[in-house]
C-alpha cells in the first residue's frame, strides 16, 4: 500500500481573494506588531488580495483600529475593519424598529455604531429601551450592569426586550496580562436575570457575514490565534481558516481541538502563508506531513520520525488524532508532539 495523499501542496493563499485576520495575537500583541506579521500582510496586499480585519473588541471604533494598524506599517482604512458592535447592529436591525432607543452597556466603540445605525442611545432602563446591547469597555461597572438587569427583568416569553452582546470572550489581553473579558460581564447580567444574550461576535456568524459584506469577499481565508472563537467562528461561517501560533492557543490545544475548532491550516507565523503547505499522507495507522511521521499503536501515539520541522510534527500529530475519531484523552501522547518553540517571547 502507498501513502494516501489527502491535500494538495498549494499555499494557504492560493485562490484567496480576501484575507480576513483577527488582530490581537495575529497582527499585534499589545501596542506592537508581532514578528513578520506586517511584512507578510503587506505582501499579500501587494500581490492583489484585499485585507480585512475582524475584532471582538467593542471598546474601539473601526477608525481607531485602522489608525493603530497604520501606525504599525499596514495600509488600512476604516472600511477594512469589522468590529463586534457593527455585527451587533446587523442583528439589531432585524430585532427592533428603525430609530428605536437602545440601552447601551459599553464604550465609544459601541456608542458610535449604535448612532451610525440610526438608533438612540440611553444609559437608563427608566427610558423604556426597545433592546439592550452590551459590549466591553474598561469603564463598565456595577451600575451599568445593574441597568441592563433592570431593563431585562421581564422574560422573553412574557414580552421581554431583546438583548444582544457584542461577544462573550472570557478574557481580554492587556499590557499587564490577561484580564476578564466581556463574557464575564455578560455572565454577571445573565446571573441576575436568568436570560441568555444573542451573540454578534466570534464565534457566531454575524461578524463574519458583516466582514464579507464590507470586503466583498468571494473566496476568503480567515486567520486567527484562538480555536474557540476564531477557528470555530470561521467554520460556522463556512470559511477556510488558518491558525497562527503567535497568540493564545498552543500545540496542546491544537492536538485536543474538537471537530468544530479544527483549522484548515496551522502555521508558525504569517510568513508561511506563502509557502507550499505540505500534504497530509496516510498509510494505515501512519500519518506523514513533510518528513514527520506519527503512528497510532493502540492507545499510544508514537513518533516514527520527528523530521526537521516541529511544525510538521505538530501537523502530523493533529491530523492523526483528528482522523482517528477519538478524543486526545484516548491516547498517550509523547511530550515532543506538543513542544512549543513557536511562542513569541
């Protein structure tokens, strides 16, 4: 038996007309650009592809995000940026009449989009808002969350008003470390009212649909660093996805990824967008990527050949586990498979 080829050796960008990228962990970490990110994205643009950026961060406007990206050396206008508040307004237009009053729990990035969409902003449940929209901002506190709870006290089945959250990320990277994200604030309101919000941002589909509308993409590729928001969201939207190992999720998480969170491509950094992506070749219980070969032997996932590139060993290990139909806890996995020389320090 010969090895069975399951993927062609083309680059991840072949056939792509629009590259859509997450920001933190893909383009930058904190205020500064990640190694090779800006040069690689500029190259993709110079080769004729449009670039678009998707962010769950509701605290900044599309214009301020574009300004930040331009300061890093990219060429970006506000229309290239899709934010979770824009996705929230995409949903809201189908939930309440035009010009309705919305109780806004969030900052400038959310307020600007609410007003651009033609809605009226209020900060008080006493103004009888038609809906609540909630997004992250550092200044959001107990008083704001309480107003949301007061407005949402009536259950939906009894005529309660809609509640849209821009996103439910549990954490948000900050210069000093990882801090609680909008998911924790949404959860606080949920605990008070016993209701669930409708989510606009990743991993839900509205933000991806909004990005496609804004960029005119027909064959997009989405780049992210988180499996549970970026990759799952792209898969939900029916969009090919690429995980770059410059951000949150590490090799251990890649190997353990459930079906809904498995990317089409795994790369060390964005330079590999332009490299031929090695085929996954299967022969019986063996899986080969490049010179790396792994083998399933009962409960053991064995390294037959580590090859000369750790990224190919990770790709081979992930493919073997994913194709087995078994979860990672059904295997003994050698530490070498999830070694992590990729982390940006």
